[in-house]
C-alpha cells in the first residue's frame, strides 16, 4: 500500500565518500554499482514501490554524474529534482539550502543506506506519535556497528552522539527519517552535520521519535559493507518453514518427536521440498523444540532426527539448507521461541536475507505472529494447503504477484 501522506524523499548524496576510494574518485557514492545496478537506483525503485512520487537529491561531490544518470527521473518512473551545493557542504547546511524545495512532510534518507523496513508501518508509527520527526534505528544487539543513539521506553530518542562515545548507546541511526519541514530551521546556519545540530536539538526538545528495526541495513559505505550489500542483493529466493505441522505430522501439545521412529512426513512435504529446489529456492527450517529444555528430547537425538531429515529430503530431490532451533522452555522468556522473531532475524543475519521478500510458512498463530514481527509475508499450511501446494503457489511462473498476496493468510 502507498504511504498515507509522504510523497517526497530527500536523499543526502553529496559527500566525498573517502572510505570508498578509489571508487569515489570519479563518481559519487550513491552511484557505486551493486550487482550491476547503481545503489541510488535501487533506492529509487524501492521508494517508488511505496508510492513516493518525487526524489530530491542533495548533491555535492560529482553532482554532474547523478544529474547525467537520472535526468528528470522519467526513465525511472519517478520525478527527480536536484539541490547542488559545494562538496565541502555539510549535511545540515545542505538540507537548509534545499528547504524551499521540500514538501511539508517528507522522508530523509542517507544515500549509502538501505534497510527493507515496512515503510507504511513506519509512517503510521510516526503519525500516531504526533511528533514532528522520527528516526529509524537499528537495535544493534549483535554489534553490527558502533552505536550512536539511545532511545527510551516512550519511543523517543534520548541521546544522539555523533562521536559514539556516550554511555548507554545501544542503537544505530540508519536514516529513513520522517520529518515535518518546520523542524529543518532547527539545523541552524552553521556548516555542520545534522548529527551535530538538528538531531541533538530535536532530542533536547523531546521531538525526535524512534522507529526500531532488527533487520540489518546495507549500502556502499565501506568496502566491507559493500561486499555484504552485494551478497544481500544477489541472494536466491528463500522460504522459511516451521517444522512440526509443515514437514512432519505434528504431535499433540506437550508431546514431541523424540526419535526418527516417531517421524512421519506429511503428504506433499517431500514433493514441496523438491519443488522449491527445482525452482532454485533456498529452504530454512525454523522450529520451537521445548522438549529439549523439558528433558523429553536429548540434544544429540534431535541432531540425529535432523540429519535423517536432511538425508530423506535429498533422496526425494529436495534440500534443506539450514535449521534453526529454539531449545528453551515455554516460560523461559528467551528471544528465539516463536512467536518471538529471534530465529528469523538470526537467519536474516546468517544468510543476508531480505525478510520483506522472504515467505514464512507455518501452521499456527505463533508462526504468523513471528512472521509479522520480523516483517515476513506469511502463508498458513494445513489440511487445505500442503507444502507442495504452497511451493506451487510461490514458485509458479504464471502466478501474478497480486494473486499471490491475495492467497497469503
């Protein structure tokens, strides 16, 4: 669905990109190619999909290359304007110079960051907060980057430290800011960064909301990040499967498959795995196994069950590429037991997945809730839809995207 009120995105695309030399010696960082396509073009495609109609590129270093590549945007299905300032212009002054070109409500992005957040939900969160500004934060519990933000339980940013030295920093500013144009004047007149002027002032006034995500972000900011971004954008399609009730017959509540002798493939399960493999899809299994914590299943026996599952899937022409298990009890309060989305985010990090395009197939509400909390589309498996039927639905070459989403439950 398109965004409710935001139709314009401003993209900071003017820096020197010194960490990406020698690539940036002759082109701006947003034009660095990622799997055969300039990174800024990928951003534009994604924004257009959310109903953004106009881009304002805040240019500096090699601005002429951006203008030459994008023109007025008509080739890319989106209107593009430019605000060009000297390359030495910092981000706060760059935004102030473009103030008259900004819509009343707009989205501000960094030209070297992408994260497939659900933009409509992020906008709704901002509108509900009634705050004039909202920043998207990566929660950084995995230490992916150095934190520069701390938010509080009220959903506001309470510390923004561009030096990344303050105590209690837990999150990372990744951009995707929803802003009311009226706050831009708080950036001041100095040639300084937004992190030195606008953001701290919004924090001081308790005007900066926080929208948190656990999905990793990508972009051509450093050579290492670029390599991971190439991996992210070149992944094959992936499906996440619950185990019991999707692959095998589900035991009664409180009971478990304790050995391979108790395993029974569901009709269509092996055929479904084969269909995914033949279509080039990766398959990952996401399974709660509280029987380990309860002492009903020994960890070694669980490993043997999964080893046999791998073998028989392969013999049938399918493949299971990875298995994620939560061994904790029902009431241990872990972050991995579904409906918590911890295992889904672990799979995201391990395989560089785009969870917004990674289907999760499960058989109960906990699976659906975990999918929703991770941002995954979801399909229910059960008597009316086997794994084979789901595989045909997802991989069918004649299946239109509209019909596919209508079949999602």
